[in-house]
C-alpha cells in the first residue's frame, strides 16, 4: 500500500465545496483509506493506493486530472507519497497485501 498527501492552496470553503462535488461524482466505492482535512490556507487530501504504481497512475494520469478540472479543483501545490507501514480505519487494521497484520483476532 502507498499513501499520498496532497496540498491544495486557496480558500478552504471554496476548495471543500469543489472537493465535495468531485467526491459525489467519483464515489467512495473504490477508496480504501481517504481523508480530507481543512487547513487555514486550503485543504489536505490523504489517500491510500494499493501500490506505488496505482499512486503514480492517480497522481499523473488523465483520469483524476480530468475529474479535478471538471469540478474546478486546482493543481495541487504539493504531492508527497510514502509506503504505508500500517493504517487503521473504523477500528480495523488495513495493511498492504502480503504483509501480515500487526494483531490477530
């Protein structure tokens, strides 16, 4: 699993409205772990992809760029990506395929 942090600068209220409209179109069905944060100078989007290759396709492919453009979400001011060690969501552990969970049930 690979996670990325996207920073969009601008008016947070405006950016969040555009983000919300984008997510209505995109849907949450394919999202494994995704968080949007409000900042004083914009928004931060944290997204987990199943692999580095999937992240690269998202970050540099036309699909997500076109989706952002349709909703007026600007180019990110910064994108950082990292391999995921472990993630938790909804009380459950999310880990990369092939890596064992940290705890067993």
